[in-house]
């Protein structure tokens, strides 16, 4: 889908994915593990203070980021998902693979 950005996630032995609708600015979490799914949904509904880099490695400003405001905010916020929830973003795993194989085996 052209208006959807999808990324694979995992929690425990379960694989899943998040679909971000660019037009509606909503995210749908598909994950068999209810705990991981709930943690992800709550995390994406909250505003986060994230340090944004600028010109040098020491030049950062803290900005309030609303994850669902844009695909860029969504992607940036996902970089903090693992640390906050234990849900891993599998950036390189194809979402189509996850749909066929929703568990590690």
C-alpha cells in the first residue's frame, strides 16, 4: 500500500509488524503477544522527549515528538521502542516474511 509504512517487530518468540497509515496518521500493531502489543500501542500513543542531533556529535536538542504526526516522527520514535518496552524493531526483516512466519521456530 502506498500510504502505509510497515515495519517488522518481535517480542519474545513472536514476530509481528506495525502498519503506519500516512494519511490517517494511525498505527496498527499486529503481534500475537498481548503484552508486547499493548506496550507498543501505549508507547506510540505517548509524546516522547528525544534528543535530536544537529551539526556535530555533541550538538543535540531535546524535542517533544508525537510518534503518529508523521512517518519521520514514527520512524524516529521506533528507535526508542526497544529500550522503553523490550519490543524489538526488525528494520531489515521483510514484513511479508513475518506475515507468513509469525513465530521464531
